[in-house]
C-alpha cells in the first residue's frame, strides 16, 4: 500500500543530540512511512519499537539481497557491508566463530588496560592545560587505540587507522569513491592476517584467524568481513562520537552531572540511558528487504520493498519506555536498540559499554569541576555518513 502516501526527504532535520519531533508524529500516526534518502530507491521507515524489532529479526526480511541493489543510502557509492550484508546461515556461522574470539571474558580482561589508557590520556590532557579539546585529546584516540591493540596493529600505524575510520563516516568524504579507503584498508588487513597465519598471536585477529567451525578455517574474505570496515567504524567512530555527546548532554541538562557526581555507582545505568536517549547515528540505515509480503497494521510491505529500522525512534517509543523524552539515569529496565537487535546486534557492544563506563567514571574522579569552555552555544556539530557528534568539544576544569 503506497498509493497516496507522502514520500518525505530523509534524514529529517537534526540538531545536536535531539531527535526530530517528526519521528514521534510518524510513530503515532504513520508508523510505516515512505522516505527518500539522498541516494537509492525509496524505502519504508519503521518507527515503532515492535515494528523495528520485527524488521531486524524476522526471517522474512533480508540484508543479503540488498547487496548489488540500488539500496537506500546516504553515500553516492554503495559501500561493502561486510558481515552486516549477510543473512543466516552464513551470518550465523561467522557470528558464532567471532564469538569464540570476542568473548565477554576477553573483553572484561581488557578493563584494566583500558582504564590505564584512559588515565594516560587524561594525564596528557591535563598536562596541556585547560581548555582542552575533549574530542581530539581523549574521545578519538581512546577507541582507535583499543581496536588497534585488539587487532595487533603496530602503534606507528594507529594514525592511519584513525584517518581511515574518520573518512568512512564523514560527510565531507561521502562523495569520494569508497575504494580509495576500502582498498588500502583491505590490503593492510590482508597483510596482518597473513602475518597471523605465519606467526600466531593472542590478539583478537590472531584468535579469528585460528577460529574453526567443523574443522574449517575462516576464509580471508570472511576474516575481512569480520575485522574490516564494520569493526573499525562500529568500534571506533561510534565510541568517539558517543563520548563527547554524552559529556555535552551531562553538562547541559540540568542536574544530570550533579546527580552522577553524587552517586558514581549510577554510571552503568547512566551509560545505558544515554545510549538510549542520544542519537548516535545520522539516520536509519542498513535497509532490510522483504522476501514476501508482510503486513504492518494497515500497511502491506510488498516483497522486494526495503524497510529502514529507525533505532533512535524505537528508543523513544512510549509503549516501551516510561516518559521516553526524559533522561532518567536511574532507569531500570532499558531494552534500547542502539546496538541493534537480533542477529545483527553489534558484536562489540560489550567493549563499547566498557569503554564508555570507564571513561565516564574516570572523568568524574579526575575532573569534578568539568565544564564546557565556550558554553553550549560554542559547540559545533558534524553530521557524517554514519555517526553524528561534536566536531570539537572544548572543556575546562
């Protein structure tokens, strides 16, 4: 059912950490609406929590068939989706193998090292003196160092990886041929993989190289799908955008930072609530294609139609979250979808949580008088191809 439906330009208006009020209107009056991204074919936009969950988990929707189609997207050139472009059983097999290497125990063992890194970065920021650029001095180097250490990337090459990940998500480079970034990244990762085959290591990439399923090694293409752009953009740019957005919100929303300073034990629940409330992504992305006709209320999504799951709209659904527009650092049950849901739930979610928790805890301890150096009005925002956040965040203490 598409006749007579308005096709809206998408993404909707964005400002700082806010969510367009149009999402709430659509969730109430037109939960499946028609939208047109800058590139690709028109799509359905799902805004209700239950509908988003269904699109992301139901076998009647496919990511794999999107590959090679004129799928809705923000970038002119379609980019390789890696493991995000797969369906079961291939996706299931790779996730199971990756899970053997990316275990909760392995992530938890990283906590001490990550806290040490955080302390070193804050030491360096303090030594430079206030005001400091929280983004450049802390939020960007933290996740890229963690991911590079996980993959065993030499320290001398960390700056190269940071450049690649920034380019893959930045609006300024969205018109560039993605091969300019993807090809050298794939070549570099292939060299690392070959080194691990010759000289086994205990890092994540080494574990992936030697992961086995029924006696079979992962192929090089499968390894690149796991350890390539998806891990880098998800593991680096998501955290480096979320951290400054979290700090901005805590310092500008009345009482939040005071509440957190008074009770630091709230940090874990605060991280979950900020993940729920603050939109990290620029827009809904990674369209799922209907394999057969699927009914959503009075709308029938026809076989072959793409549907975009709006995670940040689902995260504010009043049918699931009490008083969803309010940030409640003590919120108990918090089934937000910021890391996705179902088969494509972010494999690095626990690592991101660990980094965000340790970073906020360290900031509370180290800088009890942390504040925005130029006030809220002095913060400029960037809206990239995948993530959004401050382009700089000058802080004083």
